């Protein structure tokens, strides 16, 4: 038996029986005659991994009944049928598949992955994805523009998105996740000032969840204790405070306020946290680690297809973003399973370029062979 294609090795990470059980849960194939949910998902995944952002290009690959595609259970895909599926198929199928893939990625991910910190740390943020407002009138943003927002939190130790909340662009970050997302006890959430809502911060504190965030400029507080700091390292102050504004009084309990000045740029940052057991520099380092979620959004936008969409409905846009996240998780599963040092962008580039090649992924994603460098030849002196 010959070696299967790279695409076959990637999609086999999702058991067909598991996928069909998810489809049956949501009646995804009810009334379907030509394009079942497995072929619909396979077409979207193929487009993500190869970088195809047009339905016509995907149709060309699946329309000729290739033996390898038939072997994987994919039927022919037509433009109109795929467009209708993007608009009408239950997107909850992809949501459940995303959570299943996330569970598999968490299972094979290394425990610490070079991040030396006791406990789970999540970097919370959102990114804006531009849309054409005339084609997507539901995606109101501002100044006559259209957009959607992807809200997620990255597990800093494993670089894995722990959830995906997709909303229209004008919805505030806090309103999108306030009653939707719950973090496990003893974990630490790192976020910027957009998530400073004292009701939400109080609920985190009551749930035994730690947080590190930026302090707002108009924050009113009363200092009850000041700790010694090392100003040579940029630590301006380390205080125990109580909030005294009308909104701040919603937060029950004390907080820790740390002001840090970057020695290189001179920029000052003030942090609020309910962690009193960590050193001042550790709090600053935790907020600095929040940059990992920005790197995740950068990787997602540059290496996967979430800039040009195959449909204009909310269902089609959400489906494509979810398949992009599933693609990211599948590549992470491969990296962790093969224990390779290849970066995520490089792994995406290799898989996307060689998707129909018949080569083992272990060889394509493994370490590069050592190169023997010969000394330069001796040259005769002119003098």
C-alpha cells in the first residue's frame, strides 16, 4: 500500500465516526441530497490549508471524483451547492468539532512548553476582521465599515485558543464575553483595559480566578499599604488599594496596584491584580506574556483564509473562521505529536504547499538534516 497524501494524514486526525456523531446531534444531513456535511467540511478545510479563497478553485479539486478524495469519503463539490451549505448548514457542527479538536490538542500538548509558571495563564483579547458592509449589512462596525470580531483566550503555555466567540464588529469586547466565558479556578487571566469591568472582575475574584489587567487613567482608589520596590528595575510603586468610585465599589475586596516604567522607552504602565503572592516583576512579566495572543492573531490572519470569505452571510463567515481555528489546532496536534521544532507558520507553509504530496508528515515536519560546511579553499597570495 502506497503512502497516503498529506491532506489524508491531516484529516484523519478527526475520526469519521466522531464527526458523524456530531452531525447527527444537530441533524446536519437532514434533507441533503448531494453534498453531505463531511464533504462540506473537507472542502472548507482544503481551502484553508491550501490558501484557496474562491469556491471555483475548490470546485476544481473536488468535482472530478479523484480516487484519493473518494477514498476519504468526499463526494463531488459544486459551487452553488457549497455556497448554499455555507449559508444554511448548522454552524454548531463546526463549533462542536472545534471543541473536540481543542480537547485533543490539550491532551498531546506539552505540560509547560518552556513557560515556567505554576498554574494556567490565559491571555484574553479580540481581533477585528474587516468585511464589506454593502455585502454584509449585518456586520455593522463604525464609519460606514463592516467587520466581525473574534474573541478568544490563548493558553500561554500551549499556544492554544481555549474558546471562540464571534460577534459583529460594533459589539464591545466586554459585552461579548461577560456572560459567555468562564475560567477554571486558580487560573490567571491577563487582559488589557478593554476588559476592565468591575462587576466582571469581582465575579472572577469570587470564583477564585486571578487576573492581571491595566489600570484605567480615571481609576479612583485609596492606598492602604505601600511595599518597597526596586526602582532600578523600573518598579515605581507596589500598593494595596481599595476602589472608591461609584462603579469601583462594586468590587468587594482589596486590589494590588503596580506601576512599572520601561527603562528603555520610559513608558509607564499601571497594573491591577488580585494576586498578592507574586513578586512585582512576575506581575509585569505576566502582562508582557499577553503579547502571545497578538502573535496568534497575526499567525491566523497571515497564514489562514480569514480575510476573503466564501460567503457573505453570518453563518458562512462564522463557518470559515471556525474551520480556520480547527486547521490551526490540527497543525498544533501534528507539531506536538511529532515533537518537532518547526514553527507554526513554517508548518502551515509546508502543509499548504505539499497538501497532495505522498510523503509522511514526520519527514516533512521533522528537523532539517545537518549541513556539512567545508572550509573555503586556500588562495595564493599575490605578494
